[in-house]
C-alpha cells in the first residue's frame, strides 16, 4: 500500500543536524529538479527585494523570518521530514510515539508531497522552509505544473501491487493523478462531519479536523499492521477499525471516492 500525504504549513526547525544533501533524498531522479527549485527559492529570499519575495510566497510584512529561513536552506540543519512537518495531520499521526513495527510501516508506505521537494519519504532529511505548492516561483514558474510534468514517470515506479490511499489536499493532489489501472487502485478520502441540526441530519466537509482525522486514520492502519492488497480490502480494514466509510460511484479508469463520516471532531 502506498499512502500519499500533503506536507504541513507548520514546520519545526531542528537545532542541529547536517545540511541538506539533495542526492540523499528518495526518488533520486528528482534531484536536478529539486536543485532548480532550491536555487530559485534561495535567490528570491536572499535578494534585496523583500516585498517582492513576500508577495511571491504569500507572506505578510511580519513574516520576514520565513524569508531568512529560505535564504539559508543550503546550510540550515536538517531532520527527518516526519519531525519537520508539525501540522495537524502529523500531530495526529504521532510518528514518534508509534511502535517500531508500525513506524517501519509508515517509512515504507508514506510519500509526502511538497512544493519544494516534489515527493519525499518520512525519513528524508530536510530543513524547515516556506514554499507552498501554489507559489509561482521566479525562474521556475508555477510549482504545481512544474512538478506535475516530473512526478509521473518517477512515482509510477514507487507504486507496488497494492492500493494507493490518497490523503492529499487538492493543490498537492493535482501534482500527480494516477491514471488507468493504477487509478482504479487509488482511493481518495473525503472527511464529512455528520450532525443533527433542528432534527435534520446534515453533513459538511471539514478542513482543520479533516487533517486530524486523516492523521489518525494512518496511525490506526499502521498500528493494526494493515496490509490490504486491493481497494476493497482497504475499505474492509477501515471498517474493521470502526471507521464509518461510504464508497461513491466511480467510473472506469478513475480513482475511487471514499467518504469518511465522523460525528465528533
């Protein structure tokens, strides 16, 4: 099983650690593309036009510290990606509190998508940074379209015979969309909050708690040692873990849509 994750906007900068070695990152075929993005981001943030750099990255006047972090990417300390990303999803996943076997499953299964790195594994050592997938980076262009052209041939080789569990947000999902038979093995999850309002049952898409639910989902699958070999078996595994899931109709050659219904956030 391959699990596709988004990064988090929140990141924790390590206090010590060797600088980033792009050649050591997984999916090594992406190294030249990563070099280009890193060089462009460092150049933007170390230049004299901070107002321009903030505008490109969508930062406010009080966020110049983020520019300094980007300017020092080449020499900054690194840590495992799973420790650098500290947003809601990763807090709920709690990789550092998983048992050895479950932790190893995450290492094998999870792939994190990024505007800066393309796609990396949880143990890849990276520095903290600020560069979302929606950025139009001078010298590179829109990062979504940039990575879309490069990830297809690389990630097709990363998929085993099992299902693909897609937990990415829309911007990162657009960088690689499985096609054909691989798409039919892909399960995209949407989290819906169900509540009763004035005697009527209503469902709504959630955002913040969507991430927490997805983090808990991955954690529970890894703790249970789940190793489904098909999308159907994946759905069964989630139901065995007491998740309420509903499959939506899907066309041939398209990913399955799975609604996960939660009553409490």
